[in-house]
DNA sequence: GCGGAATGCATGACGCATCATCTATGTTGT
DNA sequence: ACAACATAGATGATGCGTCATGCATTCCGC
């Protein structure tokens, strides 16, 4: 790592713009969601996964992979959601170690109430301002970076070593 | 808000890719930085601002605007950084309410040690994988979204109402 | 079928982010 | 000069994210 390859001017501008944008965007989405429906963005994403499956029932590790979260984050988060009545936990019949996360009626109601507003917000602050090409660019660019993170010689706790090349259907 | 304008397929793919990427990216950067130098990304950004100014001295509100942070987040964060000896606080002569954040020697050492590695990480996971056009796209796209957040009819605590249209020099 | 590794999940400690609120100083209008 | 208000900053409570660790159960080689 001799003399560091600093970012050139364009890269620097892009980087700062990105960093600033991403901070504000998540903050914004979180606040809107919280104010409109009492859910956090994290709650929302968990609930989406659960509603996407017929019986509203998922194994924690499925959610974990679906969202690319750390295991312990999910566990803690599920506890909080459980406390608030958005989900429930059941024992898993097929795997003695396992658990099952179940969407409660309250959870279903909450996500149903939150979704339209949230999508509208996302649309307004993001997609309504982007051209088709920019949307494509965003997707390609994100996938590229994601790939590089997973390929970089850094274990990076979630999906460690190099053996778990599946994370198949991501919705 | 009659029937919500859901995201079409491309938008949805882009959105999921972005969300997943951004989560992983910040986590990745944070971990690398933490492991290599004991700094968090937040520490790093504060220190960068301080080193960019000749005497290593800034008013909290300047940092706040430079980073687009919430005031109380900054205040708490400064306290922690102070506790760790990265910065110090002084009283402000010109404004009795004010404070001054001063970069300590330890802070200067820390950022100096951290910077090369961090930049290298950013380069590796982001810029080395993007074409020039994609870098430009990233910048435009981020600025656009940022703009829309600030223009959307949502107060959004930091930089409230509509009167503080300055946040001038951000570089 | 037994011992070791891997997997699925939970938990406690701790740093971080936000909200609401508080104090003190500065500014402005009358 | 003073009341009303704005600005700079700090603080406590609380929810969130990560790390390290713990503990079952299941899997696998012998």
C-alpha cells in the first residue's frame, strides 16, 4: 500500500454526494415511516418478507438471508417486534434448534397501513427524480459494489468464508 | 393518495439492490475502519473536517452543517470522541453560547494513520469497480435525490423549514 | 453410535442515533 | 430597556446495531 491512491476530484465529489445522500435518505425514510405508521424501516422490511410468503411464517435464518442482516441484529429486532405484537415466535417442528417467526394480525394490519405511504415516499424522493437510465445505473452500480464487497478479501462476518454462494431467490 | 403507484419491476430491483448495497457498504466500511484503526466512520468524518481547516478548530455547528448531522447526534458524538482523547472542547471567545472543537495530537495521529487504508478500501469496493460514467451517474443521482429530500414538503428536522438555503461550501 | 464440527438462535454489554427538553446567550422590535 | 424570539449547545431516556459469547441440536467422519 505504498502511497495511497487518493480519490480524484470527480470521485471525491461522487463519494461525498453519495455519503450525504444515503445518510439523509435513510433518516428521511425512517422518520416518515415512523411518523405515519409507527414502524421503522427495519420493521417494514421484516414485515414485507413475512407478507410475501403464503402463511406469514418464516425461519429467522431465511429473513436474515433475505435482508442480509447480521444474525444477532435480527434476533434482537425480532424480540422488539414481538414485544410490540407485530410478530410472534413459534417452535419449529422440523428442526429442533429452529424457531418460526409468525406474522400476527396486528403485524399484517401495520404493514398494510404503512405500505402505500412508504412506497409513495420512496417514489417521490427517489424514482420520480430519476430517468430510466439512471434507475438502471443505480441497479447496476449497486450490484457491482455489492459484488465487490462480497469478493474483497475481507471475511466480513455475514456470509463468511467463500462457501455460501447461494443467497438464491432474493424476492 | 388513491391507489398507490407501486414500483415497477425495474424500480423494485434497483431499490432492493440499493438498499442491500448501502447496508452492506456502511457495515463493511465501518468494520474495516474499526479493525484497522479503532475509528468509526463517524469519527473519521469528523476528523476529516477538522484536519481540513488550518488550525484544527471548528465550531460544532460548522461540523454539523458540513456533515449534515443532527445537532444532538453531533453533541453526543463529540462527547465520546472527547472522552477518547481525539478532540477537545474549548470555549468560544466571539460567541458566549458557542464552543470550539479542537483536534488533539492524538486525533491528528489517528486520522493520519486511518486515512490511507480507508481510502484504499473505498477505492477497492466502490471506484475500482465503476466506470467513469457510472461515477458521474452516482454523483448526479445522489445530488438529485438529496435535492428532492430537501424540497419535499416534509420539515425533516435538520435544516428545517425553507430558510436555511445555504450549507455553502461543502468541500 | 460417538466425538467433533457446524448450524440456528438468544443474550448481555456497549457504543451509536433520535427525541424531547433544557440552559444560556444573542438578536430584534417597540 | 425589555420582552419575544432565535440560535448554540448539552443532556437523559430509549430504541437500535455489533461484538462476544453461550447453548442447544443436527450433521458427518470414523
